[in-house]
């Protein structure tokens, strides 16, 4: 028997839109026996790894004589009586209305598990309304856009937490794989996971003069081709070189080409700030190339700072490792320096290599793709708020000059880099130390080493 989920809420919040998305092309089984008021639709739904029955209470023809409140209530009660879980939908753009409160009351009284779904939150416009949904007292709202397919992974996660059996059923049914999840998350993930990547990953290798950039780039893509390109599999434009590593496409910022140009212009020893900025902006992942003999000099730190400000993922590469004698100590020292000097990028991968003897190149590329995956990471809202609940319990925000600060709810509004919105009251008064504590906690708990993490505060007044 599959689990049943009812979508309830006042008219126009988007119930049918979600129903259609979940059921997809598989035709809805409509209860259209003659003489029976059509008061719900049912269908077999798939959501990622889950499969379940879904009941929609929208688009109804009802007896003329029933009062609006009465008939809404009857439909909703009937649907709820049949289900194992209620998706209570609100329109996050419109905010809460008395009708929402009315339906919430019906849902609450049923005693069935409820997930509040805040619809119409595409492109971040509806997040304030999603936060209002919190005040229904039915748990953390899951922000979605039924129309655009956003937030479906979060919804899947929230449902799976309540109905784990829905996942088992989906497993047994693997032949039927046309999952209905779509939207930006899926597309972003595809870049990371697919061998035939949709588009190339953009990488820049940046470092001080003589760090070994040209040598490394030549080692990576093949010297002759770089010098004489374009050749088989390699194309080169004015700022980048395309190549593939283990079937993954990469667009590499052409530092070497820039250097050649600099030489012509007789500015050999200087990577200008604007060139550095250009390279960082070009890249999704920046490889900061250091000379192991003198890591983290001023210019290196400036580059790292630029990476942080521009919100890119960072990989630190300790080059000329072939020359290093006390390797353990050198690595430990470098790690210590990095954590001390660049706490805002804590945990970034540190790779040792030698461009000259072509060692460590695969490890560098693996770290680069891993950093890219981290940069794209999306933390489901339910998980995030479970974590936040624990944090606030053990480490409540301080009272600042008599003002009571309240944090209610968090959600990830963007990836690349991960960006979280915090909802509550008086959040502007939160001290810097508390924000750092939150960021560090996010980084550790959700495994996001070495990428900038953004927080924005959305106070309700
Ligand atoms: P229902 O009455 O609750 O079943 O609502 P519908 O599914 O019929 O949707 C009501 C209106 O909201 C329609 O115009 C939909 O196109 C619109 N709608 C549904 N989902 C979204 C969404 O995610 N974003 C936006 N902006 N509009 C939506
Ligand atoms: P760039 O200015 O960053 O492009 O640096 P280059 O690639 O021109 O290298 C500067 C110097 O460091 C050259 O003499 C290289 O031969 C040397 N070099 C680069 N990589 C390595 C390495 O991994 N090991 C050693 N021993 N020397 C290197």
C-alpha cells in the first residue's frame, strides 16, 4: 500500500500546480462517478526517490448551497481523513490570510503530520512570506515554487523524514524512473556528477610571479599544445584554454598567455590587480598556487581575499614540493598559517604538487572538482533548521543593550557560493562573533570547507 499525501490550503495558493508536477504525465485518477460531487483528484506521484499517492482538493465543483467556509472545510477534512501526511500550502507572496489560519486549524485538529509548504518563492521574492508560515505553529515551512520546480529536493527530504516507507516503494519500482524533480538544483548537480559535463568547469590558476603557474599549466595541458595551439582537443581564445581531464571539460584561464602579453609590454614581474580580478571573476574554482619555500606572502593573501570577496571556491596548491625537505613540517606549518591568516576560507583543500616533475596533478584536479561540488552544495531547509534549533538551544543569541534578538528560521537562498537567509527579529544587532559562530557551524556541520559562506539577515521589523 502506498502512503497518501493530501495537498490542502485555501484556493489559489498553487495546489493544482504542485499536484500536476508530482503526478506528471501519468494521468490523474479523477473521481467522476455520476452524481458524486467531484471534490478531489488522486494520482500516483513521484518525487525524486519517493513514490506515493497524492490527493488534491483544488478545482472543485461543489454544491451551490454550501457556504464557502463550510465546503472548503468539508473537502479538506475528507482529504485529510484519507491521508498519512498533509502538505499544507500557503502563498508566500501573498502572505498569510485569515483563510490560511482557518485551514491550518483544520489540519492541526486532524492530528496527522503536517508539512507547511510555502509556494511561489521562486527567485527569492517570497521568502518573507515563507517566514510568516512559521507562525502557523505547524513546523518549518519548506519554500518551493510549484510552477518552476524549485525546492523539490527540500520537499522530498521533508516528506522522507515523515514517511520513510515512501522511499522503499520507489526503490522497488526502479524501472519507472521518470522523476518529476526538476529545476535549478538538478541542472547544477549535473555539472558535477555527469561524465559528459554539460559545460566546462572554469578554473584559474593564480599566484605570484615565479610560483610556477606557466610550468603547471603546461604540465596539465601539454606544453607543445599550449605553445603552438590550437591542436587536437585543445582550443584557445584570448583568455582561456579548453581541455579535458578524465572526460571532464575544463576551461582554464590563460595565465600563461597573460604573462606573455605582460612580457611584451615589459611588465614581466607583475600580475596587476585588475588582471588578478579578471582571472578570479572568470573562474568558478580558483587554484592559488604557492611556492612551498615561501607560502602565504602578502600577494598570496590578497588573491585569497579576492577569491573570498568574489565568492569563488578555493584550492590551495603548494608547488615545488620536489624541493621540500621536511615535508611533514612544511605541510603542518602551511596548514596552520592558512587557518590563522584566512579563517574566512577555513578548511580549503591544500594540495602538494610539483609542476616541474608533474607530480600531484591528479590530486589537484580532484580537489578542484570537489571544491566545485562544495560550492554548489544545497542544504535542505529541514536539516538546516533542525541544526539551527540545536544551536540556539545551546548558544542563544546574546541580548544586546536590552534588545531581544530572536532567530526563527533559516533557509538557503542560493548556491555558488552557499548563501543563507536568517529570519527573525532585531537581527542587525547580532554581534560579529555570533555570525562567525553560525558560519563556522554551517561549514562544519554541512561539510562546506574552503568556500565563502554568505549570510543575510531578514528581520521582520
Ligand atoms: P490552487 O487553487 O491552490 O489549486 O492553485 P493553482 O495551482 O490553480 O494556482 C493558482 C495560481 O497560482 C495560478 O495562476 C498558478 O499559475 C499560480 N502559481 C502556482 N504555483 C506558482 C509558483 O510557484 N509561482 C508563482 N509565481 N505562481 C504560481
Ligand atoms: P610563473 O611566473 O608563476 O608562471 O612561474 P614559472 O612557471 O615561469 O616558473 C618559475 C620558475 O620556477 C621556473 O624556473 C620554473 O622552472 C620553476 N618551477 C616551476 N614549477 C616548479 C616545480 O614544481 N619544482 C621546481 N623545482 N621548480 C619549479
